[in-house]
């Protein structure tokens, strides 16, 4: 599979975005802030473990560089990597660098995710976990990115928000299924 291109990511995102509560907090030609939220019926430690240890099982493969032909991992330590390695071991991508870790509460990753990386943009993405009001865990995926680009980012922010919703929805669905094995047809 080839790397994801902006148009393909946009088309996929417009087809459906899961059921996350989403909000574009700010949008400007040079940057944006988006926030998506899900509540799951597990404790924060269980949600944290799935977030950092099982990313390859819940992150949508349509939003990776090499799809099912790669493995994702998060090295949850300052300076660690949210990385993707092709099955051949030669194709590699550092999606983001880990900037802050507070286990069970906050994981902050730094960088431009997906096509934003190639556009030379940087950002801060946080997964914020907290006890939900009625039990379980509230997970907020917050992403603020920006920098110089000749493209008007405010035109893309709705799509970026939908893609973020898909990514958070992947984690929430994984937790709701009780960490089941991947769907049929997957070799993981």
C-alpha cells in the first residue's frame, strides 16, 4: 500500500467519523485546535494500557502509511516514538515524538500527524483520561497544530477533526469490545 495522500484521507473521513463528540475549537489559515471525546466503561488504567500498548490493534489502518503491511507502537516515555514499521523492516515512520507522560492521565505527542508532517507543520496531540461522571473513563483527544504552509489550514480542519474522531473512535470501540482479537481478515 502507498502512503496516504491528503485527498484520500479527506474522502475517507467524509464517509463517516464514528460517534465521538467533536469540536473544532479554533481554525486559522496557519493552524487549528480540535477536540474529540469518548466515554468508555473501563477504568483509566485499563484505557491507558490499551492506548499505549495496543495502538496497533485499534488505530485505523486506513490512517497509516502502509496499512495492514505495518505495525504501530508507542514508546510511552519522554523522547519515545509513536512509530510505524513496515513488515519488511525497511519502511519506517516516526509519526510523533512523546513529549509528556502521566500514566493513566495524559499522553502528549509532538509533531505533524499524517499529511501535516509532509507539510512541515508541528503540533501537540494529547490523550487526556479522567474518571467519567457516571463511571468509566472520559477520553479527550486534543490536537493543536500549525506553522507556515502556503495552504489555508482552516479549509482542512473539518476533515482533520473527523479523522481525529475516527482515531479516537478506534480506541473507544476497542475498549468497548473488551480487547477482542482483530476482525476476520487481519493477521494480527
